């Protein structure tokens, strides 16, 4: 019985840590960010497209 409780606690901790990692990854790189950047990079007034 005690071993089952320990296994359950370990699995719960692993899933909680995995959930936190996924949540942080999604917050830091929203799926629309790369699309917005690629659209901005194609415009002529974007700083990366200006010629000096």
C-alpha cells in the first residue's frame, strides 16, 4: 500500500513538472509570433529590409 502511494506521488510530480514545462514553452513562443515576424520581414519598411 505504501509503495503504491509513493508511485502515485512520483507520477503526479512528473506530470506536474511536464505540465509546467509545456505551459512555459507555449507562453514564450506563441504560435502566431513566427507568422507575424515573417509577414513583417516581407514589408519594405521593416528595419531588416532598409538599405544603408
